[in-house]
C-alpha cells in the first residue's frame, strides 16, 4: 500500500518521454538532460561537446540526447564526483582521445572502486581550483570542502551563468536520505552558502527532472535550517532517561537507550517542523525522519 502523499504539481517537473530522457535548452549552447531520476548538463562548443558526468540511469540515452542536438563529438568529460550513480555510464563515452577531467581525490576513489564502468580520469588536479578554457568556453572547477564526497566539485560556467553542483540538493523537493549521504552536516550546510556566492541563473543538482535557480537553493537552505532548529529544540526537550523509561529499556542496555532516545528526538522534531513546507517542497513526508536523525546527531555532536 502506498503510504506517501502524492507529489505536488510544482515538484513534478516535465513528463519524461517514452524514450526515457528529456533534453532541455539552458541557453548559449548549454543543455540539461534528465531521466527523471538523475540529471546533468552538456555544452556544445565550436569543435565538440563537453559533458559533466555520465549518470548510470541515463545510460546510452546520454549519447542519444547529445546526438539529438549536435553531430559533434564528445571531447571532454568532467566528473563532478566519483559516485557510480553519476558517472557509472562513463565507459559508454570512453575513447582514446576523450579528455576525462576530475579532482585527484575523485581519481583516488575510482582507483579503489575497481569498476570498469568508471574509467580513470586522464587529467586531474589537486588543490581547490582549476580553470579550463575549452574552445573559448570557461569552466571553473572548484573544490570547496567535502559536502558530499571528497573530490566533489562546483562546476561554474560564468558566461552561461550555470552552476553544476551534483548531489548538493534536490530542486523543489525535500532532500533524499540523510541529506544526500553527506559525510559532515556542518559542511553540507556551508555548501548552500558557498553556492549562493556564485553568479548563476541555473543550477544543475543531479537528481529529479528539474533544474533550479538561486531561489531554489535559498529555499533548500531555509528548509535545512528548519530541520536544525527543530532538531535542536527536540534535543532540549527530550530526556534520555525519560525516553528509556517510557520505552521500558533497562539501564544496562545502553545502545538501546540511545536508540529510543534518538527515535523520540526525531518524533518530537517532526512535530516541530512547520507544516507549511508541504506547500513549498515535494516529498517532505518521505525522508524527513532520516534527515532529522542526521541533523540531530550532528547538532548533538558537532
Ligand atoms: Zn553522490
């Protein structure tokens, strides 16, 4: 039985055609492409195509989508980060003369993964910034902290005013599980501030069928701040001893005591979340407990 609220109209995004993908013009030769579950972008330059990522769920449809708009060859592939759901179709693009660009940390991660579907990058950089000029088009790659995975990049196309920040947030939808699996909640919060320092009108964030705007980043930041406010207040209100006693957990089962305490914190934080979010984001009922749990543990420990 489906226990979830229907997806509100504003959070749905466009219908995905039967072919399984949709290409959207982002202007100036830039395109977004989505399978509905994942998305990314590519730029058609004078001599070829520069692609960010090759998501697993798009598979060969990435090539089909590019062929739909240009016969030019793919010359560059930039990895946003190493996760297989975003670059697990890269082997379909691989050719001897394809430049695959990534941060050193991403290369290290892929090396350890021993996954033939994720070819190693052949052009890497260390440090926090690399600016590329590809056929006169500027790509600024910046590594500003591990908000999602070591090596994760903000990829900025200043002239096109596009920011690609894969797995940073979900446009018009509440975040996936555990704030998209961030390893460090404070760094994840800080990433929203960093994104808003860029000059952009479109943000490509990696999941669902929608591309976003600075307003969407701001809304997401407001939402996660509400998660933190609710979790912090719940931590103040819910007492570990009382929660354990209420659940009948004996003193010597310390791990179970922590578990029932955190469950009670999350339940209270859920009540404290403003109900108005249901009208501003889709999926607020799906991963709320997951997200409150990571934010509450972070508020407790970080
Ligand atoms: Zn990821």
